[in-house]
DNA sequence: ATAAAGATCATT
DNA sequence: ATGATCTTTATG
C-alpha cells in the first residue's frame, strides 16, 4: 500500500490538538544508517505553545533548545530527556507559533528486525515501540536530527488513507508534566483505543 | 559558577 | 521502587 508524504500545509495548521489527533493512523518512517524503519502512529501528545505551562516554549521561552519550535511546522524537535532518552516532536503551526506533537508510540510495520536490534530485543513484544524514548531508539532518531525537515528523505510521515474519528480515540492527561500546574490535567494525550501498542502511563 | 529537575526505561 | 545519565535552565 503506497501512501503519500505529509506536506508543510498539513503541519502548518494552527490547531495543534487537531493535528495531534489527525496524526493517529499516519505512518512515521526513517531512513537512517541505511535502514528503512517505521510504523503507524498510535499515540501522541499536543504541546500548545506559549501559554501551555507544559510546553518548553511556555511564556515565549526562547533558548538554543526551544528555538526550532518557533519555525513553521514540518521540522523535527528532538531533545534529550532525563539525560538518556531522545524524544521526537513534530513542530506544527505557522512561524512563531511554537506548538508541537510528541510521538509516544507506534505500531511497527517496516524494518522490525532493525528496530529489534536497536532496542536490543530478542523477541518482539509490545514494548518495542511504546513510549517516546522507545520510539526514537527503534527508529534511530537522535539529537543530531534536531531541526530535520520532515518532508525530506531521512524522517518523514505518510498518509495511507487511514483516519480515526474521536470516538476511536482515548483522550487523557499528558504524562510526566506534574510541573504544569493547572495545565497538567488537560486531556491532550491521544491513544488509538483499539491498539495494543500504546504506552502505559506511570 | 552552581544546582536542580526532567514530555523515560529497564530492572529489582 | 530505584538507578542510569547529562543537558538545559534559572539563579547568584
């Protein structure tokens, strides 16, 4: 089944919550280290710009790390979390609208053997690509991909004709953002209800 | 210059 | 429950 690559127009919508839901059912691929790997996105989180206390660009915080969030949508924001894990975000919205979607889980379809090597797994199980750190490890995404154009040949997304209405999705609070005070409970984590490949919240 | 915390994962 | 591991950020 051939899909088509998502375009800048898709990424540059103003509504990051809408994009976050629309990304469920899209496919994320990487062609890195000579290996094609990827799968269907089944879990995302929305980070909603300068007024969202959970967002790294909250209150117009503009630093070397957050700089890429202010670019027009369609590039990668990768950062190191807890000193260990690279987390992959899709920058969305127009110029100077620092919104992003965190990719939290995919359902592996392409290059599963390569992903198992990268994850040091001998057997396939549902933890292969569930959790934001696990996704990047399986796909070979690292901090060097900060700013990477998502309409290029290294990391890209495809629409294969699948989409899910809200009734097929589970919306819940985002994970690991206790510092976000009154925004910590916003239901901006989206999971495909029927998928066994989503992450478990702590 | 220093310190604190973090959009996590695997193991015990 | 805990350890791994290190960058970013805020503060002095």
